[in-house]
């Protein structure tokens, strides 16, 4: 498993200026590492709000990353559509896909993994998957650099 401090360092190195998020049981483990980072973490109350806050930050010249769990991504669909396709802003998201490993091993009936990739594809958002239990720091850094450096919206599906 990649340590939270390593994740935060990779986010900083990729050039993200803000982390707009709703910390869940997995993503929330990054909070202590964020406390001493250059990133400006912004907690929001709903996932659609996270997308709107990120849009405002982008319009102001910042480079935010929205981090939410898959069910939150589902809830934020209209905001994602509006920001990515109507406003044509390069929205960057990290979507935690809860139960993905367990689902692939046949040990979970959670349907979040089933729909997460399908909805990212339905919104025509380029995406890549990363599993912090199996991936290396170098692979994480490359994935975040690719995401941050793209001129178009993109999603990193984070296996949980």
C-alpha cells in the first residue's frame, strides 16, 4: 500500500494546487499528510459542489484535483457534464472505487465498481486506473503527471 505522505507528495509534484474533496474511509487517511503540504485541501459538503468549487478555482488560474468516492461521482454527474463539456474546463478527478478489489475477487456484491467505469466512459472522460495496493510510487507519479498535464478533463479511478 502506498503511504498517504507519498500520495500527497505525488499530488504536489504533479502540480495540483488544491484538493477539493470529501474524505471517505480510504481517501480520508491522507488528511494528516495534507496538513503539512503545499496543497490547499478544501472540504465540501456534496460532490457536485466539489466540481463547482474546482471550476471556480480553474477559472481563477488554479490547478485543483477533485477527490471523491464512486457514489459521489454518480451524484455529481450533472456538474461534471456542465464543467467538462459545456464549459470545456480541464476538470481532473480522482474517483475512489470502493470494493473494486473485492469485487474482482468475487468477494463483494457492491455494484459501485460495476458502474464506476461505465459512467466515466458514458461522460466521455479519459481515464486510467490505479491500485495503491499493487501499484508503485513511480506508476502513481506517472499517472498523476499524465492527468495533471492533459489539456482535457480526466479521471484516475483509484481502486479501494
